[in-house]
């Protein structure tokens, strides 16, 4: 039983300060019914400062006959599981995930399990089971093992993630298999050590364990840049929450020229709205002509109707890269931003628990998603065009509330670090919009003052013909009659 002392099954001896060996004598019958004795040894070798260890499995026979160990074509299996952590009982499908990789011939494959299991009979350099922050990487010797990944249920656990290495039948009286296992964090500085024999205690090289790092295939370079910036800011201010805020300011500053152009484009579109409404009324029965006139109006006024979308298009890659980075950055695990409230930037914060559970949300109340939704609503309302038509107003109103509510549900259990970034971004957007609005009002007031307060350019144009007309009208006498000839 598992509760028995370990030496009730195996004997234990310490070889040196880094090596421990477990051994036991067995006997199994051969085809003739004769008992064949053998000794099974499991030797573990650990080195200081290494997350990687070595396991040697030796089977030795003293009568020069190989033990007939045959379990469906395999002599033995090694297994890891049923979980890797940090969560064991219940996983969130978006943020607490498990992945399975294999690395062979210089290429990493992301494996998909069918019916809860996947069997690999090809020779591999290594195979890995990954959690959110940690990984188990099996590095077998040159023998062609069968590797099995399984997510089949285990009694007492909602989620199981296991890895098996099965050894083909041994056909010699003495055999030793050598494995290496990395059991530790998904940190590039640790994983890359096993590419250089001088950087690790086992003198291993070119394992490329860093391939288990989850980076976007397309935006991996951007994620790497943002990660280096985040680490730099943390080295200056040793608080990961403050480092995220500084990174937000930097990103906002880089995107400011594009955002400013977007606001200018939006302002021009708002100024053109009366003319656009006239065209819609005039050509309401001729959509083709309406499109032509709209295009001509945009060209005449120098307005790009898609100009307001540019910052959003530029920010989307940043959002995606940051989502990947902040969702799995190991150093954010357990990192406190605000004591008593945001105590782990890698997970959602909780201000209190409800006595009941809400659909999609659960029983924990998170404040950051609420702040995110409110700031997004306020920011979106400030960008709306107050002079838009009725149908446009309805569409804008729906988007004002639909997107924040939708993202509130989607991001309710998101890592706190991601929401801190997004909330600060919304606040900076609101401030920027207010400053741009004040500047726009000053410019408009100055323009009106320079023209004697006659209003907009359009009003001045309509006033001029009226004044000219009044000068050309002949004066009439009292009573409006014609002058009599003498």
C-alpha cells in the first residue's frame, strides 16, 4: 500500500551526496515455468541548482538469462501524473490549461489528444507535459520508447494529465536505461541552460528545452519585446503591478501619434455629419449615387472614413501579445500589487464571496472586471458623435454597452495583471479624449472670435450672399409706392 514505508518494498542506499538508489530482488517464471531471478535498480541523480535530474533503470540477472518481463510487449513503464499544478481539482479552460509537446529532429509539435489519449511510437528527443507555469519534460536515451499522454479520468480528480514511457521488451541479462527529467518552471533562463554543457550539472547540450515556452507563432517577437520591457521596469521599481502600469504608459506614448490622428479624423467626420445627412436624404433612393457623392465629399474635405480605426488596428497585436505574456509570465505568479486586494497578478482578485453561484461568473466577486467594464463604457461614450443620425445613434448605443458587458463576462476570471493593464489604458484614453476635446473647443472658439463671432465657416458663407443682396435692393418711399413723374 502507498502508506507503507518505502523500504518495505525497495531497499534504499545513498551512493553519494547527489545520488540515491532504490533496489529490490524479483523472480518471474519463464516459458518453462522456471523462476528467473533479477534485481531492479532505480538510481536518481540530482545536482545543485538544477531542475533536471537523471534516472537510471537497471535490470540485472545473475544466472545469465534475461527475465521474461512482457506486459503487452513492454518490460516496464514510467508514469508521471495525474496532475502538474498549480491547480489540481478544477481547471479554468481559458487560463489554467494543459498542453502536450514532442520534440524530434529539431522540430516541436503541439499534440492534440483524441478521446483523451495519444500514443507516440516514434523516437523523440523529448516529450513534455505543460501546465500554466510548470512543465515536466521526459528526455529518454536512444531506445525507441512508446510515449503515451492521457487525460482519462482518475478517481477523485476532475482533471487528469498523465504521461507514460513504456520500455520495449528487454532481451539481455543486464540492461540499463538512462532518462533525464526536467521538472520545474517554464523559465527561459532555466531551460536554455541545457543547450550549453558548461551551464548545467549534467553536461547536456542542444536539448532546446526552451521550445516548451508558449509564445505566439506570429506575435512571439512582440511578446518577447514586451517581456524584456516589463522585466526592465521591474528592475527599476520592484513591484510587478507598477511595472505593468509603466509599460502601459510607454505603449500609450508610442501609439499617441496614431491615436491623435484618429481623434482628428473623428472630429472631421463629426463636422461633416450635416452634409452627409443632406446627401443621405437627397439620394436615399439611389445607393450607388450616394456612395459616389460620399466618396467625393471625403476627397474634397480630405477625410478618411477609416482613419478612426487605425489605433485599434495597431493596438490589437499589442493586446494579443500582452494577453499571452501576462497570462503566463512566471514571475507574476504570487506577485502582490496592492496588499490586501491584488495579491496575485497571475490570477483574479476577490473582494468577497457570494452565498450562491452565478452562471459564467461563479460565487467570487472580482472588482477589477467591474472597473474595466465601467471605464470602457465611459471611454466609448466619449468617442461617440452626438450629431449622428438616429440609426447611427442606436448602433453606437448598442456597441457602447454590448462590448463592455461581453468582455466583462469573458475576462471575469482573467489574470489581474491583464486587467490592470486594460483599466489603466482606458483611463489614459479618457484623459486623452478630454484633453483633445478641450483643445478642439479652444481652436473653434478662437476661429469664431477671429470672424467676429459669425459662427461656423458654413454660416459665414450663407451670410455673405444675403448682405450682398440687401445692397442691391432699391430704396422705396414711405408706403412703398412709386415716385410720380412731374
